[in-house]
C-alpha cells in the first residue's frame, strides 16, 4: 500500500437539498437548518449535484474551474455540510461527519492529547470516535487507526499504515475539537462535568445533526421490528392486596388550597413510630399520585393511559414499588403497585436483598431515620424507547421529577412526611426483584412516613 494512494473524498451529508430561488440564488436545506449560498455559477451548481456521492478534489476541479471548486468546498465545509472520507486506493480508512458548522481550529499549542470527554466505541464493524466537545463524529474503517487516535501526534512511520493517512487523521481530530491541552484538567468549567454526564446531556438534546422524527424524538423506530411492551406490568403470582379507594369528592372539599400546599411543602426525614403510616393512607397516597385513570392505544399501536402526573406520549413507563418497613395494616416487605387496579402485589425477595435496598437509599437521608415506606420508582424503559429515539432516558428522568413533585404535594396535603432521595442502588433492586436490569431498573426513590407528633400538633 503506497503512501501516494491516500486521497480525501467529499460528499454532502444525507438529507441535504439545494434550493434555487426566483432571483437565482442557491440555498442548502436540511431540516431545521438553512444556509444561503448566494449566486453560484452553473459549474458550481453542477458540483452540488455530483456531491451526492464521494468525489475527490481532483475530480471536482476537472468539472469546474479550480478557484470556483475550492470556493464552493470551503463554503460547504465551513457550513458543516460535507462528509469527508480518507481512502487509500479504493479502501476507506476513516470518515468525518460534521455535527455543527466548522469551528475555528485551536491554535497550535503543544502538547495536545485526546480530550477526557472523547470516547471510542464499536458500531457494527466500524469504530466510532465521538465527543460532546467536538464538532464532528469520526468513523474508523481500519482498526489499525485506533492507536493513532489514542496517541495523536505520535506520527512515526508504520509499516502497515500510510503516514499521510495518520497525519490527516491527527489533523481532523485537532480541527474538530477532539484534542485538548492540559488546561482541560484544571478548569472548573471542564471538571464540573463527568464524561458520562456531558455525553448524556449532549446526546439527549436536539442537535444540529439530529432529524426530528427520523433519528431523534418520536420516530417509532422499533415499530415493525419489536412488539410494543404492554401497558400493564406482568404481575407476580402472589395474591393481590386490594387497596382502599379514597372519596375524590371528599378530598376536593377538604383539601387545603394549592398555594398553601406549595408553601408548606418540606422534605421531612423523621417519623412517629408509635403512630405509623396506615395502609389506608398509603392507598390514598398512591391513588392520588400514580393510579391509572383511563387507558387507550395510540395510532402506532402503543398502549397509553392517563394518570395524575404528566407523561411523555402518555406511555407511562414508571412503576412504583413500595418497600414497607412500618405500615399499620400491611406486612413488611416489597410490593409492586398495580395502577390499573389500585392494588399491591407482594414481590418475593430475600431479607438480605431488602435490607441492602433500604440501606442504600436511607444513606441519602441526613440523620438516622429509616423510611416507614421507601417508594422505589423503576422504569420499564422499553415503553418509552419503542417510540422515542436518543432522548428516552432523559425523558424518564424528567418523569421521575414530576412524579416526585406530585408525591410531595399529595403527602403535604395529607399531612405526611415526604422526602425525595438523591441516591439509590439499582443493583440491589435487580437482586431483590429478579428483574432483567436492561428491561426494568430503578431510577428514583421517595421516602414516606407519618408526621412526628410535635409537627402534627404544630400544624393541626
């Protein structure tokens, strides 16, 4: 493989269309982005057509005067419209797909190394290099290029790789923002982000390269490939416990005003163990916050429902598992709340697993109190992921937040002691329930109990 075989090819990104206005000017469009290119010559407009497939700069300059071709390539590159592929002979080595308009390259400060935010992963037979701090996605078609990615700047001659290809890859990594100086490890703006948090934030927000309804958002990407997960959770075999249903008309008449509830809301971490939460109160609390009010099916065949808290696409992927320590009228243990029928199903679990589950969540509370009931919130992620692409988990966490607030307000109106927790042990939940971690896992925890006697008297 000779070094002279190395060549860079250009083509427009998928989904890009050129539009010519009545005045003769040209614009490029790929929803939701539009760039006006001004007046182009007939030769330049012809190049836009042939750039639907890979073309070398040499081929483009044969079709168009060199200065016109170079000016068009510069405009397309700066606008983030071009995918570039480096080949050796007829074999592709790597490609770079811009995610945003081309950023100004960093000044040549040495030394530079791969950013702490960059990651290397497999996608089929290809290796993907990506970073939320970069302006492009790089794909390696030759696995021998992984080492130059990890050690950019080490451009020593290799017998099995053309040096020109390694240099082009190093230049692409530098120009697109994959490399960083030592300052990255010493600034608050960088260190306040862990790599996985920044990648999650970046990947779950609408970006310039996302196509709404195609590779992002409600695309129903799984339709025709997988059956939609059912709206009702498969129950455990143990006999269900019917929960009391409160009188909604009575609640509307006696509940405090919303403004009062909002102002009185507090995170409370102590309880009255002599007068614990009752099964009637737990039933009312779950009825107020998580029951199913109505069911249906959307146009694509996904089971949907209506519940007291809002949910994206009405899919309602969250499940509530009360871990009971001290509730009058209910045995201690783990239960699954069935919102369609307003009942509890006992979940068989070892005492060791339940202690671990309670201990992990209680560690997130200040003080020595242990919840009378720990409400473990789990997600059947497939309920959202069947419809939503690239944003499903972010949506789940938003749902946890609105369910937390609903629980806070209901508990405050009922004069109970609520507290949302910041930590939980998903491995302990999987051990206790025996559920497949990838199909259903815990994403939130909420502590609940009876108000301490002193607080009941002061607010009574």
